């Protein structure tokens, strides 16, 4: 690709990928193509469209109302998607829809995405964004999914806000072989982790990178505690920083 031959918006997207995303250990060709094919500028609040490719979180202010939520930075969105290790036949649960952009990315890498948003104003915003971009394999619902959603099992689960701990009920919504990517901890120390269900009662945890994101809505009453040390029988832990 010759960067001098593409339009200004595409040049900004190209620079975002080359300068932010690739440098954050994201090299999967399918994911990078999905980023090029998904117009991030159409998912940010209109008054922030000029910052769509900036290396920063963007506040989700919808029709003048501050939802107190943000879009994650492009490199974090891409890295979280990469760590799900999605296959085209996967069914995905996303907890925390936000603008719908992350769900749109996941939809290009999987068969079906079910995305749950706590804030109804954001649910409507995300549905409109997805419809406007003709993305038909994402279902957006409104509710509190911090401990899981329904009874279906999923091949992959992504939690887009941080949680102080990972509820067992959420881990058991993974199909065997399924991956849960979640940021665990409290400010100022949080770690992105991938939890893989290796059998009916066994899980493997990989610690991926340290970061900070806003807490997921609905997590304040969690009674489950995440420990970086090896967990009880049935849990195997590894590190991948």
C-alpha cells in the first residue's frame, strides 16, 4: 500500500495501524484487515470524529449527555480482539458495548456477536452505528452482564471494562476451548488476562499486559477475588507479558 495514494482519512487510519496497533504486538492479518475495513470515525460521537484515530480514550457524550463511559484507545481495542484468537465460526459474547465499534471489529472475525450494554442510551447509539454500517451479525441488548448473560455457552467472551474479580459464572459461560479476555484489578494496578476453559472444570489463565481502563458497570457487588498466585485445583496459570 502506498500511503501517498490514499485519502486523508485512510491515511490517518493507516498511521493508526502502523504507529499504534502494530507496535502493540498486533500482527494478525485478519484483524488488521478488519480494522482497515471498519470505519472507526463512524462510531465515535460526531463532535469527536477528528480524534477517531488518536491514541487516546474518547468520552462517549451522546446528544449532549455524558454517559460516563469511553471508547478504549485503538491499540487496546485491537490487542483485546487479538487475544480472543477468534475463528470465523466462533460465537462471541461482549460485555460493555459502548459505541459498538469493538463489536463491529469482532463481527468481522467471527460468526455472531452478542453484545450487552448497561447504559440504555449507549445501546441505542451502538445499534444505530452498527445499522448505519450494515453490520448484521451483532445483537445488542441492554442489561447488567458483569456475571454473565443467559445460559448459552460462547467460544469467546470479551469484557471491555475492568472488573475487581472474575465471577465463576462468567467463566462457566465459556464452551470448552473457549477464551475469556478481561482486565482484572483495581486502580492503579490492573492486568489484562486470557482465561481458557480447557475442560469442563479446568481453566488456564495467561496474564497478558498491564493497563488501566474504567470499571465495568455493575461490578461493585462482586464477591469474587482474583489472585495472581496459582488458583485452587482446576485452574492453571501462566504468564505472557
